[in-house]
């Protein structure tokens, strides 16, 4: 259960709790938050309206990453989870984006192309985008 101590703003549009693991642990790189803010501003210009970035996965402990790898497979074995995930360093987030007025989901393919300008690494999946500042 996430601690209420984690319930505070780390930037104008992001709350620390959004980046926490399911056990409430948090380790986050400030550069990731800065880039997410810049990216959000950019998306507002691209779509001519405010865009919400929803963090679906932030920090992952080593154990969380191992458990996820067991479930989804590790990339070196054809799966989806990196053994050296940037999530474990607080440098990555999985995100979804929606237009704030309508709450319409924006295609990860569209967002992924825009994200390449702001993040060191971007991976587009069917329902979300992985971004990181490695």
C-alpha cells in the first residue's frame, strides 16, 4: 500500500505517488520528471489542447522486475521485460496519453513518434509507451 507521504506534487502535473511501485517504494530521476513536463507541454501544442500523461508504471524494485519478467518473459528470451530495466533506476515510465477535454485515448504510435524528441529511449506497445532518460 502506497504511503500518504508519497502523495505530493513533484512537478506541476505529476504526483510522486504516480511513480511508486505497487508496494509504495519510490526512486525517481528528476530528469525523467522534467522531460515528462516538457513532453506534456509539447503534446498540448501538437494537439491544440491539454493532454494528460498517465503513468501506468514508474519505479520497479529488482523483485518487481523479476516477477514481471517471469510473467511476461525477458527480452533476451523474446519477452517484454528487460533484465536491466531503467524502471529499476527510476529513469523510466510507461505512459498513456489522453486528451483532457474528451478523455479520448491518443494512439501510442502517434505519441511514440513525438516522444523520440524528448527521451533517450522510446518503445511503443499496443496500449502504452515506454520512455526513459538513460
